C-alpha cells in the first residue's frame, strides 16, 4: 500500500481513507472506510470502492462537473 490519506474522520475512530493498492496484479485507487480493532490497529472494511487506475481520469472529470463554478 502506498501513502494513505484520511479525508474524513467519523465517530468511534472510523475514517474514510484514499490510497493506491494492488489486487491480482492490478493497481486500484481505493476510497474506503477503516476502523480501529480491539488492539487499536487500523483495518479496512468492505465499505468503499476500488477504481482501476486507468479509470481515475474519468472520476476526476466527473468530480469537476459536480464542483460549483466560481
């Protein structure tokens, strides 16, 4: 896993994190909820999305369309 960036802190130590991960030899952008286990170690949940890196540009274009114009 590369650098993990926390973008939103929820209650009870849960966070939404963005990071690059690899699965089956393919790299993905993950936007995923994490939690603190009983040992206070961060663990990912199944709540989130994994976007193939080749689709990230399309995601960025969609986000730009949603942003209000100045």
